[in-house]
């Protein structure tokens, strides 16, 4: 058996060579540096406030049969309201403030807005809806000749827009010789009378959002105030003229709540 050279120390097989120890030390150092960097990044992320993206809104409603004609009533959209009582108090509250001018025409008509007390419907909400609808680019001001303005109760007006309970509206309309059976709205003299049941609940045959029906109801009765008579559906599948009695049936037309369509007055055959 060979005898080890006494001048050469024995090497423990488990002890790394000096070069291996250097590599190990370097690897450990790099690992510690990486760990420190990771901890710093986590701490920085914890200190930095998260960005606040706007909350996602509700999903867009499915397209309806009328979206190919024009956009629906602009915001604010009506919110669901409880069905008003059949009979209100018979007393009206009238908006006191003046509204903005609607339209740029030379013929100015002023109007009041009044809501029957006891309906559970706010005067401010109805007033805002009236201003929005009558000020829309598809409403009666679109012809360029008419200008409208809501005025306060103390100022003279050319007509008044009433939101009345079914029973009160029936009496008011009957005073002018119109039989509504407490169901439809009406116009007579200087009164535009909107049935609160229809304003809140529309009608089953009108297959469009409530905002569209509200635009129709108001524009239809204001149209009578401006001297327009009833019209019929021009053709099946066409948008209904606003002077068609859409509350009583669509006659093959699609619901549409505005006098103007694509910048032009939208009409149908006159009904004698």
C-alpha cells in the first residue's frame, strides 16, 4: 500500500476546494441581494396607493327596436317611482324658478310646470324632466322657429304643464269636453295635462324604455298645444309619428317619442 507524502496534507472529501468556496460565497451573496431587492419592491408597493379606476357602470341595455332611429332621452333618466294614488289632493304646486331658454327661434312661448300634491312625485323631478325633453334636439324646438321657456308661478305664461292623478286628470279633461276614462293624457286651452299613471307606468303596448314614453306623452300633448292634430302610422315597421296616439296602440309602427327624426319633422297621414 502506498504511503502518503507527509508534506501534502490529506484532503477531506467533504470539504470544498477554495475555488468552490468562492463560487458558493458569490452565489449566496447574489441570492441575498435578490432577496433584499424583492423585499424593497414589496415594501414600495405597500406604501404606494393603488390607482383608483372609475367603477364600472351597469351593463348597457340590450338594443331595442328604436335604437336605429335616434338616441333615447338624455340623462337624467327617470328612476322607478311607486304607482301614484288614483286620486290626489286636487291642489297643485307650481315651480317658482325660471328655466333656461329652450331653442333659438323667434317665437317665444312661456310655460308653467305644476304637480298635484299627494302623488308622491317630486315637483323638482318632473320639472327637470320637462326641461330636458322640451330642450332636446329632437323636440319641437328643432324646427328653428320656436323658443320655449319655463317661468315661475308669479309670471304670466302661455300654457301650463300639469302632472295630475288619474282621477284629477279625468275631471280636468272632462271640463274641456274630452273623455279620457282616467287613462290617457290630454290638452285643452292653455292646459297640457299629463296622467301620472301613464308618466310612471307607460302602457304595455309601448315596448320601449319609460324615458321614451315620457318624451312621447309630453311632446304629443305639447304638439296639440302648438296646433298639431292626430296622425296615423305611415307604414309598418316605421317609427311612429309623435302625433300618433301611441298610448292606444302602435298600428304596426315602432315606439318613438319625438317630433323630429334625423333633423326632419317626422309625420304620418293626418287623421280628420
